[in-house]
C-alpha cells in the first residue's frame, strides 16, 4: 500500500508541474486504506478553502537530505511533506506498523531539517508545510464520555486526562510546526497567506482537546503566531474572545480555557497605554464573566493574572473590576469565595484612594458577610485581609464608614464562632481597630449592643405571641365537622 502511494509521487519537477496544473489539490487528497479518519473527503474540501492551489516540485521522498545537493533540498523537503500527508488509524496498534514507522522517521527528518535550515523557505515549501500540518492536526474530536456525563464542576480537577493514541506522530508534527513558525528562514509576508484567518481559527478550535500535552503545544504555537504575524493579532484576540463568550454564556464546557488565558496574560503585558477601548471591552465582557462558571478553579490562577495585569496597566479600572466581582460573587460556593477574596486582596493593593471610596460600602458589606460565614476557611481568608498593609491603610483612612459595617460581624464571631483560629483572628482585628480609633470602636460596640437588645426584645415578643396562640388552641379543641374561620 505504501509503495503504491510512493509510486504516485513525482520523480521529476517538470512532470510534477504538469500534474499539479491538472490536479492542483492532489497533495491534500492523499489517503490510505489504513487511514482512521472518517469522512476523508470532507476535510479535504475544507482544507482546499484554507490553502490556494499551487504547483509543488518534488523528488524521491525517501532520499536523505545529506544525499542531495543544496539546490535540491527544498524540493526534497516538499516531497517528504507530501509523504507525511497520509494519516493512519492509531486505534489499532498492529495496523500499518511499517508505514507508521516510515512516516515517523520522515517527520523526524523534517523536524531536523527545519531546525538546521538557513535558506529562505520558498512559497511552495510554506504551502506544503501548512498543508501537512493541517491534514495531520485539524480534526474533529470524538464525543467525550466524561464531558457528556459531568458539568465540569469542581471535581474535574481530579479527573484523569484523555491521551490521543496518535500522539507519537502528532507530537512531532507540533514540534515541526513550532520550529517552522519560529524559524528565521520563514518570511512572515509569505507565510501570512497560508497561516491565515481560517488556519488560526482551526488552530484555536484544537484547544478543546482533552490531551493536556496537545494543549501545551498549541499554547506555544499560538503565542508564536501572535508574535510573528502582527497583521493577524486583532483576529487572534477576537477569536479567543469568542471562545470565552461561548464558554461563559452557552456551554460552560471547554478544556483549553486555562491555556488561552495564559496566552492572553502575556498579550496584555504588551498593550500600549492608554488602553484601547477594544481591550477594556474584553475585560468587562469576557474576563469578569469568566468568574461565573462552576469550573473556575481550573483556570482561576490564569484569570486572576490577566485581571491584575489590566489593573497594573490602568489602576483606575480596579473599581469597575471590584463591582464585577461583587456581581458574580459565589454566595453558595465556599471554595470560590476563598478565591474571590484572594483576588480582591491583589486588586486592593493596586487601587487608588478615590476609586476605593466609590466601592468600599458594598465591598465591605460583602466582606462582613464573609466574616460571619460558618465556613471557617471563608472567614479566615476574609480576616487575613487585615494582614495586608495596603488594605489596612485604606481602611484606616475610611474607618468611620467601614468600621460600622464590619464590626457587627466581628462581635458576632467573638461571641459565637465555633473555630478557635477564627476567634483569635477576630480578636486581633478588633485590637487593630481599637488602636486606630478606640472611641469609634466603643461607639460601634454600644450601637451593636443596642441593636442586639432590640432584636432580642422582638424575638421575645414573637415567642410570647406563639405561646399564647398555642395555649388558646389547646384549651378549645375542635370536634367533629365544626367549621373554623381563620383570620389573617
């Protein structure tokens, strides 16, 4: 079978040019009886839309690069790429063993050639390389049993990853393409015609792979594409935004959110000041809503880094970010509350006083609710905010507003909380407030005690009213079918 494929490859450049003129997309349509890809003809149609037709010159692909003169090496490079366009079925390890080994050896040769090549890649070579990578990499992922039976919740961190059986070939193709994109021999003005919007879109689609090794390779490649092709940068950002929008507002299922956010984190560092409106819209419409999904823990570190990078660029964004966090605050999820409190601390370290004063009332009302939480980790994390010098400075300058909001929660903890570590932290925070303004603390405690007396009095009255009703009901039992009028 493999010999039949090789026999179809051109032996001379002139013959190939003639053949290519008749069948310009013949390199894409190469297939083997052992190929495991379903609908082999359908991807070929899509790839034809990605890559324009172009004649490719080639020679015997089984020759080694060292056995041909320098003038023929690029033609041999193209022929070897055409040879590697055949895709095999890896679900059966004993099927097409020799052919798979031959393709793997050829891929390694190509990788070595790209790593050492010093001459400029010709346009047919760029076209052939992009075709080979697209045929091997761009594929539809099979339905995932794990994805269809879970909601990507908190426990997915412990799920076993799924590994692609074809990784022995895919890894070399990814390494080849990374070397190819980063090679100084590749001219961006030539390659941008083939590494185009369609190619980039399908590359980003691959981030949904369940194989973490593949996502790591894609992360490096997309980052290099973004760096090399300046003309494609707006499109890359837009495509990534669409992935985030679909994830947040439609599916809440995607395997590559962490990797995409990691790429975007490095992109944000390169934004020029003042920030463009496009970048601010991305912050409000994509990054802030990404705090909502249940699977936040999978990508929280990368998301928090992106948000803090925006605030470091423009500190005046901090107030709006805090409002967004309060909007999506996870009231019933203690683990997410701890994450939010940690991110809030990082934001408060960068916020200025004027912006802080605009959000301090709703912010410390929420912090007060966290201090009163029965989940000791949430309470501890909220009280740890007072270990930060910048947070203490902000509180000290606005203590007349903040202390009346949080002191009831502190007093309730000091009197009733079950956890000893929380009690100790609560007493330490009360001591800090007393050192700031003892008179204000005493006044707030007095007001708190009055409120508690009123509440206790109301509870007592309500209890007495219920007792009267119960006694009246017990003295007048209802017998038979006597109608009873119940007044509101």
